[in-house]
C-alpha cells in the first residue's frame, strides 16, 4: 500500500511539473493513474533487482498491466489530490490556484488572471508550492477521521474562492475568468459526491447553485447592474434553485449546521421570493446571526447589517456597520455601498455622497460603478436596497 | 513599495471627457477613484493628461532638433494619465489598477518605480 501511495505521490508531482509545460491531458485523472502505474512498474523493477519484489507489489503491478482499459472516473484519486492541494502546510493563498492547476488543469496564466496576480508571480508560487509538497512530505491520501473536518473545510474554502472569482464575472464576458464558476461547481459536486457524510460539502454546493441560479438576472438587457432586491425572479434558473434546495435539505438532515449551510440557507431564504413575492428579512437576519457565530467575516457582518436595516430599521443597520472595525473596511466596497444607501435613506445626503464616492472608487465592475453613480445622484427619497454582493464572492 | 499606474485610453475614452451626456460619469469615476486611493492612504501623486493630439514630441539627432506635433507613437491607446501609489506589493498594486475606471475600456500598466 505504501508503494502504491508513493507512486501516486510521484505521479502527482510529475503532473504538477509537466502539465504547465505540456498542457493538460484530455483526461487528467486517467493520465495521473497511468503515470502512477508507470512509476510503480519502474519501482517494481528496481525492487526486483535489489531485493526481490514483495508479493503484494507484484500483484499491483500485474493488475496495472492487465488493466488496459482505464475507468475514466477514479474519483478517489481526485479527492486525494484535493486534500493535497488544501493541506495546512501549503500557503492559503496558493491552495485554490494549485487546485485549479492540478485537478482542473487550468494554465498558470489563466489562474493568474482570475486571481489578479502577475503570471510570473503565479508561476513562481506554484513552483514553490510543489517544492513545499515535496519537502513537507505531504501524503497523497484522504485524511483520517480525526483530521478530516479541518481538512475538508480547507478544501471547501479553496473551491469557494474559485467560485468567488468566477462569480465576479457576471456575463461570462471576461475571458480571464470564463467558466471558473462552472469549474468550481463541478468541483463542489465532486466533493459532495465523494464525501456524502460531510454536510458542509453539500452546503457549499447548495450555496454555489443558488448564486448561479441568479446569473441571468444580475444584469439588465443593456448590461446595467441589477441588485438582488430588484432582480426579476422569473429570470432565476428554477432547475438550479430546485437542485440547491434538495442539496441543502440533504445537508440539514445531518443535524450539523456550519458556515456553508448557513450561507446557503440565507440564499435559500432569498430564493423563496420566487414563490412568495417577498423577502423574509426576519429569517435572513437570524441566519446571519448564526453565521456570525461560526464565521464572523466582514462579508457576513455587512450582510447582517443589511438585513438588520430591513428588520429593525435603517438606523439599526447603520449602527451594525459602524461597529465594524475601521481597519477592515478601507478597501471593502460592499461596506461603503451599503453605508451610502442607508445614509441616503435617512436623508443624510452629505455623508451619503462621501460614502457613495468611496464605493464608486472601490468598484472594479463598470456596471456596478454606473449603478452607484446613478444612485448617488438620485433624489434622497429614492429608496433602494443595497447592492449586496450576495455571497458567492469571497467577501461574503 | 512605489508603483506607477499608467492609464492608456482609447479614442472613445478621450472623447467621453468632453461629451455632454457622459462626461460627468467619466470625471465622477476618476474623482471617486482618486478619493478611494487617498482615503486608503496609498496615494502619492499623479496627473491626468490632455489628449494625445495636444502632445509635442522632440528628438535631438546629430545635433539637430526634430520637433513634431502628436504623441510619441501612433497607437490605438494613448497615455491619458497616471497615479503613483505606495503599497506593500504588486498584488495590492494590481488590485488598485483593476479598479481604475479605464481598466474596463482601455489598458492599465503597472510598473514598480525605481528606488529614490
């Protein structure tokens, strides 16, 4: 077994090294296993020469030779690969890129664009990570039960980061990020299938499906930004919403709520507008409170403030925003966008103008920028819900 | 670490600057961007430039002056302005460059400054 493991580890390293140069084989996992077999056969030859092969190893080699037709799925190998990519010894910022490169076979240039890093820097990071895998002797395996929860979380985080990067590209117009959301969902499905006992894996999948369902409604016919509260629910993808609901229901049967399940539940509450025509802000505020207990990110805090503004009034929402530490908001666009809208709602126009200005300056997306410019100029009786960047992005 | 954000705009961008309907959005976006840079504490300086048609180029060759109207090179996108920012690394500089209004229409070039 150890020999098989080493061989797979070597194959992973070979993949890490040759894929960026040679491009990805049509079926990466089959290639990976084939490479592992090649190395196993080589190793077996060595072993034979040196000390005579162990019977078990002989058997594996024989099987590898006999198995000319390769099953195209090999899910277990991919799962192990995901765990290697999200290992705690690997820099957090490098985990998602590594996953995209090794599991999905994206090239370094495309990954660099998706994460807004120079291609040279990204290549160097990936090279360093590979060296790190070797030095740290990270094992190519599914962690044991004791380690599993923490390791699963890291895998899910990395997949979510990939989705977040794809989510920003609403229209799929940005070639540097095209299809990244779909790739992330594919990974999410894979993990959910391979780890049926992990409700958080299902939670992440449900979350991504809910966000994806709204893609057609996020821009109007002329490319203008449409905030969630004004989206035409008829444009939401019903099949995706239904699938998300099923997945989330399956997750909740485990009775172990977690960060991704809560985030999915928040999106599920928004999705109910399809049936009821209204948004249950009370439920959403409550879910955010739960989310803040297990994952007090700045995105969750801003989302909570937005929900509070609907449930307990604009001032309460503003109060929640003001309680967020200053150092974390300097470049956080959703904070300023929400603050601007709430101030405007209260008729505090001068302060609102300042906050709008800040939000506009921090917007990367042209449609969002134009939306905010229009909102800033609108009369103060104009009531709009904040353009929450709805989860899906790493901010939420 | 200081970086210069060079803003290359196309002809349509330059035209927007004086288009009655769209100039407010154009200048508003840059005002907001400049304010965001300033309030985040990364702004060192910068300038907006008049369109390339207002440029004059000069070369000295064999002791002779060659003066021409127009920009250094004919290209679809021309330098429209620049910012100098102080951020910890290239990643942060690219974050800011992506927020520059011209990123969605023209091209933004980010260069590390030489040390003083």
